[in-house]
C-alpha cells in the first residue's frame, strides 16, 4: 500500500469538461494509470529482485484498476446529487 500511494503522485491527469454559453467552463482532471516506468524506478530504488518487482507490478496494477473504478463511481455520484 505504501508503494501504491507513493506512486499515486506519479499519476498524470487529463482534463475533461465542457464549455457553456457566455464563456463558462467546467473542467475536471481525470486520473490516468500509474506509469509502468514509475513502478520500475520504485523497484530499482528499493533493490527488489525481478520476481518481487513483477509481483509488485501486478499488485499496483490491480490496486490502480480498483482506484480508477472508485474514482469513476465517485464522479458519477457527484453528477446525480
């Protein structure tokens, strides 16, 4: 979990939104997946052997999938309030 939350800072975002009449705009950042290169740097920094690095990569990927699903659900809930 520590690796996931630290690597979360490496995540990029794309801006989504729309423009309305009279110059109003609604823009929201949408998180993207944690880059694989960030996971590799984490493993190298901590001296993980290849088998542990591969396991951490699978764990981070699974956590990332759940995080992005939660984020999408949360944003959908905001739109229905």
